[in-house]
C-alpha cells in the first residue's frame, strides 16, 4: 500500500462521519445529496461512497487551496420533494461550496431551479435523457448520444429487430424511449411493445405476460432501483435467460448485478462509459482504493466512477479559479479545458454545455458478476445533450 493509500486508511474513520478533523477555518464544506434510504438506495450508496473516497484522497494529499474538505451529508430518501428540501438546506443553511448529488432525473429536476435561484453548483454523476444544460449543473454522466443511441446502434448491427421498451414511470425512461422510438423509426423499425412500472412496483407478472405475448428479441430496460431486482428475479422464476429475452439495460451496473445475482443476469447487455474491468492504471488504482476503504466484496460502477470524477474535476476547476466561489469556478470552466485522467479515460468538461466528453462502452455481464466490454469507441465522444447532430431527433427537440 503506497503513501496515499496509507493516509487514506488513517483518515477514513474521521471522514466517514462527515468531518475532516481540521479547524473550521481550515476547511471547505461540500454537500453530498443522495438516496441513502428508499427504492434508489441500492444504486446511490455506491455513488456516495465514491465521492467520499475522492474527498479522502484529496485531503490525504493536502486538500484544495490549503483547505481540507469537510462533507455534509443529506438523504434524499428516493423522493424528489425531499431532494429539493435537502438541497436548499445544504445551500442556504450549511453554506456549502458545492453539492455532489442526485441520481434520477426526477430528483435532478426537483433541485435544478434551487441551484439556479441561489447561484449554487451541482455536480450530477449519472447518465440521463439529455435535453438539458443548466449553467448551475455539471453533468459527469453520459448524455444520450454517449449511452442510449450507441446501444441501439450496437443492437441494430447485431441484427436485433423486435424491440420491447420497459421502464420506470418517470422522466428518464419516457424521454429515453422517445429517443429510441425515433431512432428505430429512422431505421425502418417499430417497437413491439412498451410498458412502464411505478418506482416502488414489485409485481411484474402482468408486464412479463405482455412481454411473452409480444415476443421481442430484445428488451430495452430503463427500470431503476429496486424495480430491476423484482423484474429480473421474476423473469428468472419463469426460467427466462438472455437466450430467451436479451435485455439491454441503462441503469444496471456492477452494484445492481451483485444485488440481483450474476446467475440471473449472465450474458445480458448494458451500456455505460466505464466498468470495473476497464483496463487502465488509473482504474486499477481506483478499484484497489475503493475496495480498501469499503470492503473487498464491494464493486465499482459507472455512476460511482462518474461521481469520483466529479470531485476531482471540481478540484481542478477550483485550483484553476484560485477560489471556491461558484462564479469563479464556472468562469474557470468556461475559459479553460478542465480535464481529469479518470479511471474510464481522459474526460473533459465541454465549455458550451457543461457535460463531459466520454468514451462509450457496451458491456456484457458474466458469471463472475463483472461486466466486460464487447464494444468501445476509439476515442471520447463529445456530448450532444440536445441531439443537434441527429436529423431524426428534430421532433424530440421541438417537443422538449
């Protein structure tokens, strides 16, 4: 274990309680806002943990501008209105310098106007449906042209023709499916069925029956949280595997695989920008540090890695600005190439829309519970959140 990892181990107990251990005058406060309870906790806990790891690493090497980072943690409880209340508390009462948080688009949209009204800054770490670019949000997850569209292109290249759309009933799945329908229509294909489940839904028997009736050769899955657990376990109870109904999922990463069970998800497909198996020295260090802090049985994931990147990108922007003030940080981002040599590869904040240029990776789940690339782009893909480069998306842009 090198010196950084040793320092991390020494500091872990202190920072895990949300305090840097330094005098207040020597600290800068940030907010962590994720669902630690409720249906989304299964996914958001790993994101929170990756942010803590990044904070601890930075503190172990001297902090930022001579300040140690102290994090103030709030639970969004898988409820958009709670996210809004807690976001305002972090900004107005706790006076944090920035916030790292949210997962679902419903939670992000619930806090968006709060960050804009206060002139505060949110770092949002999860892939999403696009059609947004707020001056007060840095989007470190994938835009739709960095996850959704390449996934459909891959499936079309593999010869899939009969698509069934299954999602949770909120903003991301509905907009994602609107994009997919337009993309498939442009390819001369129609969907064979579409169903939406409530966020807390646990009984998928009726939906599975509709899938059986439609008989698709691939299911595009935009379920989130515990819905994924219920759906795949109930498909398994009917002895269905990827050979019967292949799925391409946009919200199942290594954490969800561990919870649902690798034996259930073997050979199914996912689309992200990063996997624990991504081959780089930076990722090897990230995985080792993550497991050292949180346990050898823990796994990293794309949202966790994007959250880890967010903390380091904020550090780079603050140091470029020479200030923790939001206006100064945003000016630094607008005038500089703020980049980070991340576990997924080099990522850079786009000055025009505050999304990241990112590599795209299609992955397949294996029996060991990990995800392995079956396709990747040769270079980072520039973000196109409004799909301006796709003629078939014009109606979606108008609708939004």
